[in-house]
C-alpha cells in the first residue's frame, strides 16, 4: 500500500470517527412531534372550550387522529392531532420518542386563546394509549384520559431489532421498558404475521422487567377511561387494563376511573358503542359548553 493511499485511508477513518457520532447525536436532538389544531365551529366562541389531543398507535403518522377529529368537533371540543413518528419532521421509527417534545407541544396548544387550560384530555390508541397513560403519570396538565387497548407497562421500541431500546425517553434518558425475547418463536411469529399477542404475553412473563416498567398511573390527576378488546390479537389489552384498574384501586385513586371491556379485537374504535362511551365520559368530566 502506497503512502498516498495510506494517508487517504487515514483521512477517511478520521472523518468517519467524527461524522458517525455527530449523526447519532443529531438524530436524538432533532426528535420532534407534529401537531395540527382543529378549532370547533360548534364551540361557544364567547367561552374557552376543552381540547382533546389524539394520538394513534404503532402505525405512525396522524391519520387516525385527523380522520376522527370531526367526532369531537361536532360536540364542541377543539382537537389537536399528534404525530409522534413516521411523518416528515418526526422520528422515522417508534423508538425513544421524546416525552419532552410532546409536553412542549401540549403546552403550546393549551395556552391557545380559545382553549380552556383546565379542560385538557388525551385520547390514545394502542401504543398511543400506553403513551397517554405514561404522559399523564408524569405531567399534571391532563384532566381526562381515554386509553383504548392500552398497556400497563412501557414496552420496547416497536421497530424490533437485536438492539433493545425503549419506546420513550425523558430528559434524554430512556424510560424503563419491558423487552421482547430475541429470536423466540413468538417474536418471529409476530414479525411475520402481525399477530403480536404471544410475543407480548411472553414478554410479560419477565416479572422483574414488568415491575420496573409499570406505568405509575396513580400519579395522574385525570379521570381515566380504559377500553379493551377481549379478543385482542395484538396484545392482551383486557388483562393489561385490569392490571391498571388494580393499581388505581390499590392506591385509592381519587379521580373517576373505569374499564369498558368489549367483545372485540384490537380495533375497538371501529365499533359505535365505544364512541358513545367516550363521549359520555368526556361530557361527564370536561364537558364542552356550546
């Protein structure tokens, strides 16, 4: 190898040593969330009205939130659709999503001139339900939580690889999580078929990790509605919702909470009765004045 070639190779290695760490840092620091505000034309313009933040699950983007915003707008609730990954300007994967970024977004819209800051709610579905419960356990701005097919623990990031990361982070630190078993039959089945139930049941057998990763729902200051599907093939949402209910009861949770179990699969919000339950819950806890 000539001296010139050796110098070029050394220069390349130095550049790589500099650039690789920088790109890693930028990926963490650039984590953002997307929010889109929908103001209700049915709301009383002379009074501030409640605001509902809607967060979908592991599908990413904000399609679920945008598609269902009108349900709340018609009842006098303002809506913000949140996309926390999988769209332009947000992380590519559901991996170490910054709770700080979500909090900044919520605070920005909470202070809107037409929003009542004391009547803020979150609707989260699946991973969004996990996120809603986790967020409300850490921050006190939320007065009502609807967690559809949620989890009682923080799980591993959804982009399953040999490297285990948390789905969430706070102050640049990963939230403690329950990992999936690597290269197990249940994990491989989930990846190949999209039916992740066995993978999650297997993960929940790790009792030490489960205990560490349980969401401290008792620290919330919100009314809580859980909706689960008894035939859920993604993860055991009814079992996990029951675990949340047990924890709330154990800690004598002072705010209203209930668990609505449905004879349905993971997609409980495809059923009209779930939306009736949600609207009744909101009207009882942060009712809009029209």
